C-alpha cells in the first residue's frame, strides 16, 4: 500500500482566509495526509466593521476549523517553525505555507518547503522568495522571476451555480467584502438609481453563496489591480458579472463574452443597467462565464502545487 503524501500546512487560521480553501482542497484528496499548524484566532478576524469602523470582527463559530496544532496569535501574526518542528507527528514530504502577511521565524528542516504568497499586491515576500524551495504567486500582475503562477480560484463546494430564477432573486446587485471607498461610491450611485443591492462584510462559505444565489448581477472591484477570488467565485455562481478591468483578466476571461468591464463608477452603472434591461442576454453571459471558470478550482490549484513540487505525476519544476 502506497503511503499518503504528508503535508504540514501553515497559515493564519482566521475563520475565513485563503489558506482555508487550500486546506479544504487537500482534505478532499485520498492521497494526502494533512497536519495544519499556525496562529489561530477562533472566531476573530481583523476586518473593520463598516458601521462602527472598529477593527476586529467575530464571525460565526460555524466558520471555524481548528488546526491540529494551533499557535498563539500575536501582532504581527508570527509563525515559529522551531515550535512546529518538534510537534509535527511525522516527517513531512512538504511544508506548505499559505502566507498572508505572516512573520516567519526560522525555516523548516526536512522535506520540501513551498510558500504560497496569497497577497503579493500588498506583501513583498522577499524573505519567503529567498528561503523557499518553491514560491507560488497568486497574482499574475505581481509575478517576479522564479515565481510559479497559482491564481486564486473558487471552491466547488461553496461556489455552486445558482438555481434561483432571475425574477425570483431578491436583489439586483451585491458586493460581499471589504468596504473600499470606490465600492461604496458605486453602491451609493446604484442606490440613488433605485437599483437594489446587498453591501456587507462577514458572510462566508455557505452564507456568502446564499447571498449571491439571490443576486441578479454580481459586482467586483478589486483594490490594487489584483485579480481577486471574487472574480472566480461570481462566475462560478453562474450570475452575470460586472468587474473592473485589470490586465490579468485577459489571461482567463474575455470581456463582453464572460463579463462586462469598467474603469469608472459611471461605466459600472451603465454595465449594470444594461444587464438588468436584458435578462436573457445577461443569463446567457452567465452561462458562458460559468463554463470559462469551470477548471479554476482550488482542487486544480492543489494539483498544480503537488505537480510542481514533484509529489504528484505531472510537470515538475526544479527547486529555486
């Protein structure tokens, strides 16, 4: 009997975070054994409440998945490999670090060491690129020499196509996420035009999906020319998408065929009005968008990691 691939997975374990999707995709495989470790916050996440402005929100306990070895959460969030090394139950084939602004102490010994840079639009990752055998970059627009491209994706369990009929959906548009100034300006304009919207932060997983299943037109406006996860998720929900134009979109999707693009609030409003005025064409675009995004699951991203590191059949990449 072939031994399973042993992966020690490091992340900041907020109730909602990018590493969670990588973790879930690993757990869905029958050829992988995972030991998760890192700073653990239980229900706390450092998002600012859009009403009070206070940093730090508590999300539902149902969102929480506790790692096998939770570490204390500090500011800044710190990952101590020496502590992990003496507690890991077996020698990993791969130390896989999903790094979202982690301060890393030390470097793992034994096994291959790969880092997934989840936020290269706000983090430099100089140390991680220097120390890791493999560095995966989740933002096409922020690639550097030696990086391995690993774009965001959607989770097939929590981003299923909506089955709610267009006329029965409860809102015209929605943005679930951080309340950036440009997003707020867009929602305010739509509200003045009596276009209904859900604009909130906090819902994740099945609750996030439920909101978008009741939405006629999905809105996305990233912050720093980053191709965020919402781009993939909204297409996966099979709802028509209005998204800000960024260069990386052309790598995967085509404007007018899979989504409508904009650069300004005025353009975005025009795109929303156009889709709401023609539900048939809007839903045809949503079907095309869903077909285009179909391969881009976190399961596929995990397969890329395993192939690149030589732990699964496929293309192998030499360590850095």
